[in-house]
């Protein structure tokens, strides 16, 4: 499970070695730069990450964010999924 934050936009994806795309694949070779984050957006995406870990490790549910990127816009507030 990876999370990245960029001002008001947070991203979450579940990366399982050998089963899903890598972090560089999701960002098409360019990793995000370090920037300050706004308000509670890290908490929102942190909860998404926690749910993914619980689904995979504890419950055994395989419907994860593998090879997909979930983007949360804290200013809208809206979620968008990139497949």
C-alpha cells in the first residue's frame, strides 16, 4: 500500500510485488516531488490505506486498488480512480 500527498491531492494504490504495477509505472517514470499538504487530506487517504491493508492481510479480500490509482482532491472534495 502506498500513499502520496501533494498539497490538496492525495493518492493511494496497492502494490503487490509480482501481481501489480510498480510505483514508477503508476507515475509513468516520474515520482512526485515533496510539497506541503493541506488540512486533513492525509488522514482521508491514510484511512483508505488502512482499509486496503485490512482487506488484504486480515480478511483476505482480493478486490484491492492493485494497478489502479485512487486520487482524492481535498478542495472539491472528490475521489477519482485511474485504471
